[in-house]
């Protein structure tokens, strides 16, 4: 948050792009030993995006945020 705050001040940042990627090991860890597929992974990413958005909006309400899930395929 300190880094983001400094970047906003120094570079007049108005938009933040948050990128997660498919086949994410962290998403698999969050899911535990349950069945894992792309639908479950997308839900995990979307849930994390909601949390990130909530945290950032409290501190930087004027900042626009875009979220993307990057495909690792060609």
C-alpha cells in the first residue's frame, strides 16, 4: 500500500490494473485438496479481486481498478 500510495502521488496514477493468471499455484493452495478446475479457479480469482477492490477503495476511492485473468496459452 505504501508503494501504491507513493506511485499515485509521484506519477498521478488514476488507474490500477490487477492481473492474475490461469493455472495459478496460489489458487490451488487456497482451494486445498478439493477438486480443481477452471471454473473453480476463476471463482477464486474473482473472490480475491473483490477483496483487493474493497481494500484499495477504502484508501484510494478515486482510483479506477481493472482486473484481468491472464491466459498462459498462446
